[in-house]
C-alpha cells in the first residue's frame, strides 16, 4: 500500500451558536445606551450667519427639539452651529430602528457562522470520503495484484530442481 492517500485536514470543533434572546437583548441595550449618550440622538444645525442659526434654533425648539448642553456651540466666522436633541417621538423611532438593525445584524452573523460551519463540515466529509475511496482503491489493487501473482504462479508452477 502506498502512502498517497489524502489526509483529512479539516476538523470541526464545537457547533455554531444558536439564537440567544439574552444576547440580542444585551446587544440592543448596548446600542440604546450608545444612542442615549452620544450625539446620535441629536441633529446639528449649521448656518453661515449667527442670526440664521438663532432663527433655526427657535424653529426647532418650537417643534420639540431641545438645545443640547453637552455639546459646544460653534461661533467660527461663517460657520455657526449647535446640537439639538431630537423630540422624544423621534428618539423612540430611532431606537426602534436601531434595535431592529441590531437584531438583523445578529441574525446575519448567526447565519454566516452556521454557513461557515456547514461548509467546513461538507469539506471534512468530502475529505473523509476521499480517504475511504483511496483505501478501497488500494485494497482492490492489492487484491488484484494477489490474483495476478496467483495466476502467474499457476502458469509457471514451482521451479523443480532435480537432485
């Protein structure tokens, strides 16, 4: 038997993760915390003239926005800007959208991981099948070789040496 049989190289350890509601909840809480504590919940108003910025701020405040005291008001020449916190309803819509996106990303991540495991399992099974086929082929060759040797022995017989 020759040693040309392909060796199984792919080995799968563990299993792909299943959907975990607690993990999804944790991820959504992290995203919600990030939204509530960063400028994601704000809009930035930018105007070239200070008076235009003040008018825009008044208009936004009248429609439910709040001036964000956590962020600076810029008063550079021809660039006046400030952050305004979105109204509660807009924030709820944003958070609902963010939680949906987080769920979709989590599901996509799980599906990708499952597909990778499946591909590796298929590869591992193909490699194992190739090894089996190689062993069968080598066994058949060895068996046929023995049959041929027996046929040759029958054809020529034993060498007899007279004494």
